[in-house]
C-alpha cells in the first residue's frame, strides 16, 4: 500500500450551509436535517475548529460531465429553475418522482455535494484525510436520478482521485442499500475495487453475491437482523483483507447510517459501533482516506453516528454523556415519522449506542467464506 512521504496533514471536514433548511419536501425521508446536525454537534463538542473546516464549492456542469450526460445536467438545471418537469423528462431522467422530487435546491444542493467530492480529491491527493458527510449519493446514474441521488459524488470522487495520479482505489460501501450507481461506473476497471455490504432483498435489488464485474466487485448481501458480531466477521475477513491486498493509493468509504437499528428504511440492526470500527480500521491502514456519508433517515441516529465518525477519524474521546450544548441540539430535532412518539432518552444524551452483540448465523459465515476464498484465489 502506498504511503504519504510528507508529514500527515490535518483531517478536514467538508460542509456547506445549503443543507440547513433544504429538504426534499416534508413527506420525503430526506425531510430531516443531517449534515448540519453533524456540524453543530461537532462544534458543540469542541471538535470542529475553523481551521479544519472547508466549505464545499458548487461543481460546474463541465465537471459533472465526467460521469453524467449533458442532457441530464441541463434537465436538472431547468427543473430547478421552473420547479416543474414534463412527463417526458420524468420518464427519461427520473426527475419529479416520489423518490427524486422537484424542490427548490434540486440542482444546487447535489451540485454542492459533487463539488465537495472534487475538492476532497484535491485534499486527499495533498495528504489530508477528508470527511465529506454530504457525500455518498451512490445510486445516481449517468442519465437519471435514482434512489434520492441526483448526482453520483462517489463516482466523481474516484474519477478525480485517479486523474490526480491515485490510480488504485478501494471503494468500501456499508450503506444498507447496494451501490448500484458506482458499479455502473466501474465494471471494467480492475484498478478500482468495490466492496459492498448491504441488506439482501432490499431496493435496488442489485449487488448479488456472485456479481464480479471484471473481478473487482465483492458484494456481500446480508440478511435482516444483522448484529455487530456478524458485521465484525465481515470486517475482519472480507473488508480489511480485500482492501490490503489491492494495495490502494486511496480508500473511499461510504458510511451510510441506515444500517443501524433505528433506521426506518432497512432491517439491519447494527449499533453505530460497527461503523466506527470500520472507520478506525481503515484509517490505520489507508494513508489516503475519504469518508462519505450516504443513507440514514432517522435524524437522531444519523447525527450521533456521523459525529462519531468525525471523532473516530481524529481520535477524540467520545463522552459517556453529551454536554448541555450538544444535548440541546439533539433535543431540538424533530421527525414527522415519529410524531406523537417520545424518542428514547439516549438519542438525546449520548453518541455511542449499546453494542448489539449476538451469534453469527451460518448463512453469513458461508457468504463471507465464499468471498474470502475468491479473494485468496485472485491475489
């Protein structure tokens, strides 16, 4: 694995104020605050000084054309300007649907996430670890919106890293939903290895165990009820050896928060400790690391998990109880999906979940063993 010759640069956080108050609409799963909650919690905990924060720029249309078609980019800009789409545009580009609705910032917001991906590539190439929680929109397709994702910033980041001379990339995706858009981009690129852990029999219904790409895809579909010990097996016997054996110049981790127990859009039941363990393990083995956000549709669990990711990247001690300012941020959140129900107290007062330990099911051992054997055969 490549190493950085110069001294380690500070770990940097990418954010933007466009995410504050911008939603996909009140009825959409992304009606919740996410990135700004992480920013606010990190600041309240004293973890986000001004010198490590960078504002994500908005990408220019020409930058998007590395992956997305000019017609699609233009259609998205037009839809934002008119706040409407024609039936033809809806059919061709997937805009104006329940999943990918028309809303006021529908071009500017994803263009800011994509701009962050390009800035992150520059910073990673310069020796920084970078955290871009607004990134991770891994379903976006070249010519259409898909699965809440208008652009595909992981693909744009990987392409930009490779253009900057970091040719060998490992992309690790631990979102509950398979990274179909990223697979579309790299089916014939052996220097880009994709490792995805995702819930089986869940949208987008891709990422089968035996899908190989050109030998660069390692997909591990997992059954509902996944616990931390089952995840740890996959981490130790698949993610880490598959990363190390590829000898990457850089690692990109999509750290979607929807695989935790409280999320409404999956039936995986991890604690956030599983995600933090992945970050901790990869940061120690990857000299160049970009961590993205992704899914996550419970505002309290997303804020807690992604703030803990930032702490893990920096080696900050996670307190047993949040200080008053951070607790006030959590108590100030609301969620229309939980209207009338009182959230559990630990969502307000802590970052760390109680670990969800348990036995390891045979089906998981068998799938991990199959992929591990395939990895050994290809080394």
